[in-house]
C-alpha cells in the first residue's frame, strides 16, 4: 500500500487542511466578537476556534480499522504520527491565537485551561468510545462557550467580563491548579490506547 493511500486512510491530509484553515481564521479574525444570543460575557472567534479544533482533529486518533487496528504492525506508527500531527497543528493554532495578541494574563490562563481540558477529553475518550463521543464533547464545548465565563469566577479566574488589565484580578491558586491539571491530563491522554470497535 502506498504512503499516500495510508495517509488518506489515516485522515492526515484532511487534518492538515482543517488545521491550516483554523490557523488562517485565528490570524485573520481571532479578536472579532461572536454575537452569541444566549452567551454571558464577551466571546471571540479565537476562543471558539481553539476550543473546537481539538474535537475536529480527534478524528486523527480514531483507528481507521477498529477491529483489526491493535494487531496491525502499523498500530504504534499510527499512534505516533497521529498524536504528533495532532499536537503540531494544535500548537501552531494556539501560537497563532495567543502569541502577540495582547491578551490579559487571566483571560489567557482561562482560554489555555479550557482548550487543554477539551483536548485531553478528546484524546482520551474518542479512541476508546468512538466517533459519537465527538458529538458529545461538541455539545459540552458549546455549553462552555456560552456559560464558561460565568463558571470562571467560581473556578478562580475572576471576572473575565472586565477587559482592562488594571481591573482584572490575577488568577487564584485554584486557577493555577486547574491549568497544571489540564497540562498533565493532556500528557496522560496522549499515551497509547487500545481502541474499541465502536464508531
């Protein structure tokens, strides 16, 4: 089987295209406001794009042939390449969205934590429970996009509706713990998994 055929089966070109489009959207429209009718507080295109990118890229980590995948010689190669490409695309999109954007420290911490939590959930759950989990996590992401700013106050991130650096409080110890936990969760979720037959 040719490398191109393998790349297509592993969904690599589609992931690169999706990641490239997301990076372009973040660079061009990242600070544009999203007018969400039921949302509380400001929402930006950057936040939505980076929140849902890991869910879209989680198709990379789904085994192409779930029943046979664990016994295939290329199973470990698929794991390394899919996780590697996943993190390269996520890293590039996050860098495009967060570096040099002039985001307040607490808001940046909140966005990083939110993105990494959903990333860890996608990396851990999708290979084990199949494609339906992507829809479930998308619903969770939508709810978080709408009401996450409200929850942020109780999670130690303070009032994120304030846009002035001088009035925005620094993240509490709880916020830092949540950020560290999300990083650790992403590392643990990236270890090899034994996929099931579900789709």
